[in-house]
C-alpha cells in the first residue's frame, strides 16, 4: 500500500514519535510510506529507514490561511505522482489539509486523535475527521464520541506501541555510571519524568512532592527530561528555589534516545492533569521501571492500580509523595510492579501490534470506498 502520513512537525514528543515509529514499522512490513511535515529532529529517523520526507510549511496551529493552500497544492501532486492510496492525518492543521486533498483526489483520508480538544465553532462547521478515526486510548475514544460527536462506529481503538527491539539495543547502549556523569547526577535514589515541559504534564506537583520525599531520602534526585516553553521552564526553576530543592532537581533538555535517561532512574512519575495515553509511560514500563501516575485520561488503559503501577489523584502532591516513598522503601514490591509493567507492554503495547492493527484499519477503509 502507498501511504502518505501528515503531521505538523517531527519534534520529540508523542505525535512526532508516533509518526516516525508508525512510518518505520509500516516500511518494515513492505509498504511505501511518505511523511509530509515542516520537519524536525526525528526526520533523521525517517532518513535512516529510507523513508521519503516532504517539507510543507505548516509549523503553525492555525488551520486556516495560505499555508493550507500551499501545502495542499504540493501534496496533491504527490498523491497523483506516487499513486497514494490513503492519507493519514495526525493534527488539526493536517486534518483540514487532508480534507481538501480528499475532495480533489478522491483518495480516502483518516485521522489519529492523540488527545482532547474543545469543540469550537470551526470544528463544528469543518469537523475534518476523515473516513475513520483512530483513538489511542479508551478515554480518547469516549472524548471523541461524547464531546466531539464523532459516531462511535467510525472510531477504531488502537493503542500506541513501543518498539521493544529498539529498547534492547538503546537501553543498554551506555553504562548508567556514564549517564550519571553526563547528566551531573550525584545523589540517590533517582525519580524521573520524561515529558515535554507543559503544565498538563504536572511537573509542578512532582516538585511540590519533593520536600516530603526529601525528608525520608535526603539525597534524592529528580531528573526532569524534556523541552518546552521557556516561560514554563522558568516557573519550574523558580519553584525549586521556593521549595529549597534546587540541589535535588536536574533539568535535562529532551533527548532522542530517551532510554538513556530511563537507565538511571529508580522510579518513573507521570503526574499529568490531562493525558491521551502517555507514550513516555509506555517507554518507562517497557524497561521495567516502577511507575506512579495520575489517574487521568488514557492512563487507566495502561495502569491497573497496585498491579503494574500506582495511580494517584491528579494535582495531589501529597498522595504523589506517599506513593513514591512507598516504592522507594519497599524495593521488592517496586520490582514486582516493574516486572508486571514489562508484561503489560509485551501483551498490549508493542509497535508490532500497533502497526498490524493500523494495517487492517487502512484495508478496512479502502475496502469500503
């Protein structure tokens, strides 16, 4: 099958990793895959697999404007010259572009919904969900039906997946001692979070939990890995000063091999206030890390409380601190959670399973046209 995947940008983060992983997985299965975006650091992943990338000027959140027309005209030629059979959009901007591409080319387009949105007037007038929609979690599917008014019959639930073969090579690429030196980590134990610097990821609640954890483990270190808006990052640094935990917190910009950071962590925390599924959560589970996460969004699709992780109420830094302390004190229990976390990934959240389901999804769409 000839597939065109559209996304706004290929930066580190959930959608960028989803696109690059899906494209590479489909290519391994023998499909011809072309990705169109405004580019980003993950473009080199596509290059390593020989996947063609087409630049379109859509690095914007605005779904209306000349950029839509420019991208549409360029991609319409691609659809015709490359005999594209399906277009797969990942963001609101690319949904609108794909909507017009289908009108002029008659090639079916589909969408993956990665999170939660407000049903603004423009979305009501121009929904642009395509022939069918992939929801990455149960919570996202419920949101599509109840809030966005997408017919449930048009939605397929396909969980995100992580490339377990990649983990085996990248997780042990560097010795933890070398990583500790690189990241300037001096203390123990190490709590970690890998997520873009955004308020929805709940970093501030993790910082507020640190004084309570520090009372029990004075040398504890919190490793925050991710990049985002400078204003938010400044707020987090100011919180560290106010809470007197500056020496206990390490900020590390987003890195492509996230498994390097995971290799030095003892506990992984994701105190999000909103989450589609949590790719970083899947990555942490895949390497056997015990996890503490907020009971929000799609996280409940992954974590069963006290079976393969611990769930806490969102925005509750005291509960977050208590759960982390419990895991740090009871290492046997923490290790058991980690083992069951690995099994969770192997059973439900591998890239191979995701790609196989997306293939069948594409076939079902084309069989109906």
